[in-house]
């Protein structure tokens, strides 16, 4: 029985490795493709920024982020570090991040430095009349093993999760509770 399980594991690993290598050839630069989400919020950009850039408050609208704490003292800026507990595809992981861009009230980026590496960027721009805000979220996550296979398998799920997070952000800001 143990030999059978071992053989199955070796074959599974080989198949995963081949699939991951092939999927890497299907993208122009060999990188894992990003997940892009967008929402329009009925609030001015400063109000949206205040909620979005409240890093310790992000679990209020990011459903899979269970907790977050800053490791560096305020104020938040480029070089600030934090750590969160996140559920990714059913697994709880610690996600240490570094802030790589912080340009109030329009741009906020982090670099993920844990088992799942990558980056995330929020871009905000005022709507045509200034009473709405367009929020774009671009997230790239690389799994520790078979990153291209993981990205392909996880893309539909994570796309839905990130869009739902932005929809919760919109409801939080528009309700005035943020």
C-alpha cells in the first residue's frame, strides 16, 4: 500500500511539473498572470482612500483576511511592514507584506513575501464629477509549488473573491460605516 501511494505521489508530481512548465510557455513573459478587479464607489476619493488604506481595518471588507497587524510604527508609508492571516483556497497562511508604493489618495501597493509571493496594487481615481471613485485592484499571487498550474486553477475562484471584496468595500464606504 505504501509503495502504491509513493508511486502515485511521484506520478502526480511529475504530471504537475509538466503541466506547470507547459502553462508557463503559454504566457508572453513567463510570469503568472494578474487578477484584475474594478468597482465604482459612490463616494469621493478621500473617503474611499481612508477606508482602503486603513490596513488594520482591511479584514472588515476582505473576507479571506482573518487578521492583520502592522510590524512597523505609524504612519504607513513605503517600507512599512505588516503581517496578516489569510485563507487562500482553503488554506490559512501567514502573509508578510511590505508597502512598496503609498501615494495618498491614488495608489497603494504591497509585495507579498510569504509562501505565496507576488504583489497587489490598488489604484483610485475620481469619477467624472468627483462624487464617485473608481477603484482598480491588480493582484499577482504565485503559489510556492507549480505557480502557473496554481494560478490557472485558482484564477476563477480568486477573481470572484477579489471582486466580492471590492463590492464589500463599496458597501462599507457607501454606508458611511467605514
